[in-house]
């Protein structure tokens, strides 16, 4: 399945990487690599993750460390909508 990363998810990733890199650039690079691997894993088996219909129809959630990856399975693609710290209330976010 093809993966598409929204501009909001790209901005989330960059913000998180910048935050981590301020203290530890190596950790930021490692974190981003782990997230990219998780995106790939999600793309291979997207339907195993729980649905969060309360947020947006078809929205699914995958936890990766302290962060949650929100995505939708569309016709022939996995659409990554957001990457948010698990402490953030997803109901208050734009998807």
C-alpha cells in the first residue's frame, strides 16, 4: 500500500525532531528513524491498529513510545494525518 504523509504530520515530525535535537541530535536522528520504520510497518498491516471513530471516520491509532500516530486507510493508501505526544488531547487537534 502507498503511504502519504500529510503536511500536518510532516510539521509534527519536524517539530518533535527539532525539540529532541536541541538536547541530543543523535537521539533526534534515532527517533526519526524509529518513526519511519513504524510508518513502514503500519503501511504493511494498517488494519491491525484500533479505530478512533470518535475523532474522524476511519481514523486509526498506533502508539510509538510517547507518541501517537494517527492515520486512515484509504482506497489504495495509508494517509498519515498527525503525530502527537500521547499527553495531548486528540479531541482538541485538527486532523
